[in-house]
């Protein structure tokens, strides 16, 4: 699956979850609106109408009592108007009640009202006609029927109020369920979004991190194993291309190393022969030389010596990279070894008018290593220090007893190393100051020899003030 498809699917999942949350929330809100509408448009008006009917019945009872006592036709007229209002309210209640108890109570109330209305009208007609004296109010039929209507209206009001309470309880339950559902859904959406994003980001960054590490290894020349390819997306294609590129670079490096090693090996014998012939000529073995011939022979000898050193350096670097450089490890006294290296470099230091200084910290400087190779390490560091130290400067060789390790420091007061070049100073054919001569192999050989002894070498420098190279060598089996 391509990277764009993975990202699209991840965000689509988040969008679907959020859309589902929205739909559920809208449905819950719709239900809440419906329930609230039922309360506001049906239950509450029903309660108001019921209360109005009760008030009208009380008014009718008072009017009826006054009419019975005073027999004033105006009270009968007012009673009939109130009865009409009560009948209209009862008829309107029929559209507002929905539950079984409410409908039953409303039916009973309307029937009782009609009975009460008929009885009261008959009583009014009889009294207005003057056919007989009115009976006492508490003994007539109409008041008892009116009380029955009030009882039924009160029961209807209680049934409607019970419906309001049930609806309010349902609203509260819906509200709690809505909030819980929305919170759970949002939390789920957030978790899924974070999970999908984390999975996609982790897969991408893990592959990119692997590529970054491999790229750094290629730049450092230590890349060996191809990186694993786990997908068919763009990152996987990039990883496969990177493996192909690294393999091609490795082949080129091997061809280059093989070429240099073969060339150096083939050049070594004729250069050695030319060097020996130059020495024989300089020693006058074939016969005496003129002064001009002697100068030419000296030039040939120095040139062949330089060529032979270069060839030997190339061969050593090739063997170190291949891991086949032989080491003859024996107990060594680094104090004596440093003395030997300083004596070898003293003529060069005197010629450059640079002071060689030696310091010791501690008393135990015995390590287990190859004498010639460790001398080569110190000589290379000293030669570089002398070369890059101006006239009147100083080069200090410091031996430090560091417990399980011995430390050799070569410090100078020279031109220093640019900060941009310092991380690459131990790479082959890399020179911080190309105009100062050298092949760019000396420090690479130093690093290879120190690593072959199980140690490590570091460099510190401040441009314009000097440099310090530190070699740490383990004692191993040394006493």
C-alpha cells in the first residue's frame, strides 16, 4: 500500500469516527428536543387547562349557590357562560392527553360534567318557573355532581402531572446518556485518531530513522548490512533504492581498494629497487660521483623514500579496512616507545624550530601491543603536530597512567583544525589543510591501528590555538 493511501485511510478512520459521534449526538439532541417539545406544547398546556377547568368549576359552584339563594336570573346566565368555557376547555384537553390514565380520567370528567350541567340546568329551570320552593343546597343533586366533576378533574390533573414527571425523568436520563455517549465517543475518536496517527508516524519515522542511520554509516564508510525493507510504499521503494546504491558504492570501494592495494604492491618492489640503487650510488659503490651527480642521486633517494612511505601507507590502510593487518602483541613500555618516536622526529622538529616536550603523569605505562605499529601511531601524530606548528611553537607528548588504560596525548600550539573538518579528520584522504602537504592517510592509519589494539583515539582543536590528540590503550594482560 502506498504511503498516501495509508495516510488517507488513517485520517478517513478518524473522520468516520467523528461523523458517527456527530450523528449519535444529533440523534440524542433530536430526542431531547422532541421530549422538551412534548412538555412545552402538550403537558404544560394540559396542566393549565385542567387548572382552568377547576377554577371554572369553583366559580360555577359559587354562582349556583347564589342563584339558589337569590334566584337572580343573572347568576344563571353567568353560570351558563362559565359552563360553556368549561366544556370548551374539556374539549381542548382531548387533543392534549395521550396516556391511558389521562384519557380515562378525561372521559370520566366530561361525562360527570355533562351530568352536572344537565342537573344544574334542570334545577335552574324549575326554580325560575317558580313551580316549587328550592330544596337546600346540600341536598340537591347538582352540587354532588359538581363535586364529582371536581374530583375527576383533580385526578386528571394528577395523571397529567405524573406524565410531566415521567417526561422530565426521561429528559434527565437522556441528558445523562447523551453526555456519556458523546464523551465516550469523543474519547474513542481521540484515542483512535492518536493511535492511527502514531502508527502511521511510527512506521514512517522508523523507516526514515533506519535510512538516516544507514546514510550516516555510508558516509562514515562502515555500512555493511542492507537495511530491511518492510513495505511496498514510497519509503520501501526508497529503502530498496538505497540498498542498491549502497551495494554499488561498496563494489566501487572494493574495486578502488583492490586497485590501490594491487598498484601499491606492484609499485613497492621497483621503488625499493630504485631506492637501494640510489643508496648504492650515494655510497659510491659503482664509483665516485661528481657533486652534481651526488645531488641528483640524493633527490632520487629522497623521492623514492617518499614514494615508498606513500605505498606503505596505502597498503596499511587497505589491510586495516580489510581487517587483515597482522599484529604481534607483546608487553611494551610506552615510556620507552614514546622516547623512540620523539628521537625519530627530533631532527624534523629541530629543522622546523619546534620544541618537543615530554610529560608523565603516573608510573605504570605498560601495555600489551605491537611495538612497530604503536611507534607508527606516535610518529604519525608527532609528524602532523610538527608540520602544523609554526616556528617557535611547542609540541607536548604526555603519558598518563589512567588505571586500566594508558593515555597518550600529543598536544601542539599550531594552527588548529577548522570546526567543520574536525568530525572528518580521521577519514581517509581527508585533509584539514590541503596546502600543508601529506597524503590524508596518516590519521586514518592512526585510528585503524588504535582500534585494532582495542583502544580509541579522539581529537580536540581550537582554530588558531592548537590541537590535542588523545590515544587510550587498554592494558589487557599487561602487568
